[in-house]
C-alpha cells in the first residue's frame, strides 16, 4: 500500500521560531519521488521541492531545508526563522514512477505563524 | 514554462444545473491531466486521470456520469459537473503532466459553490 502521513494537523509558532513539518511515507517501489507543496489561503498550490528516492542528500533553499531519510521513510521540512507569510497549509506528496504520475497527498499540516 | 490555467476561478450555480470547468496547459502539451477535489480543510483527492483522445480513468467512488471529463486536445481538459448539488461544492484543481518532467503542474483551482 502507498500512503503519506502528516501527523501534525496544525502547528502554531511565533514569528522567528524554527518549525519542522513531518512527513512519513509508505511504498514498496524502489523508485519514487517526494514533493512538498505550499497552499496559501488563495488555494493555489506552490511547488517547493521534488526529491527522488536515490538522492538522500539534504537540501537547503534559503530559510527552507529538507531532511530525507529512507531508513525511516521520512521527508521532513524545516522552516528557519519563520515569518507570517509562511502561514499556509503544507502538503507532502508521493509519486511512484509507475508511469501514471499519480500523486498521493498527505492530509496536510496547517502552519500558523503569529506576529 | 509549464503554466496551467483554469477557468473559471470561481463559480456559483443553482442546484440541478451543470457546470463546466476548463483546464489548459498554456505553454506545453499535456498528454495526461488530472482532476482533484478538495473539501474545506481537507487534502486533495484525485478524482480522475484524463488522457488525450481516450476515456478518463476514474478513481473508486467517483461517479463517471456526474463528473464528465473530456480531454479533446493536448492542451485542454474539461470537467463538467452535471446536475450539481450543494454537496458538490468544493475546490476543484487540475494538473498536467509534461512529457519528460517527473512532476505535475497544477492549475490555480476553481471554487464551485452550488446553492
């Protein structure tokens, strides 16, 4: 079975705090892609990152960083020095390269950054 | 590149009427398009996969006769909600797959409200 779990339904932090959003996935495929998307109140999905299953290097992009650990099937996302504009729902998604490119989305984590 | 548009961005209709939502890939050809539905504070749920020139593949539990999908060209897919009812009110999002790209490109979504 393929599944994406985002156990944190909602997180509230004060501006400038660091916050980590968890994502745990299940798949039997050896080749797959993992994604993070941001969905602000407008509703449009904003692509943040794509990671393939063969690349376990952590990635940093500005205040964003991602920790991919195949051993624990996790792909966690950290925002450093959070800002009010980071307030949104964040989705983790799994795409197995079975030729269909169908995504399985997690349930999302609503992040509220308070001024 | 890889821009996907949706029209309309929002629509309000009376119960019993049909509503058509368009999804266009503006700068690439999309062999496959996907339709998602998102209820408030919930995740994206895949409704169907649409391939150009062939019948759409619906996910389990999605009524084919209610949600008509047509993918007549490599840049356009349409979703028609027939005989809409208030429970069909939702945020509908399409995405498109570009050949050679291991990711879907998402449209901005269409908010449907059925009175």
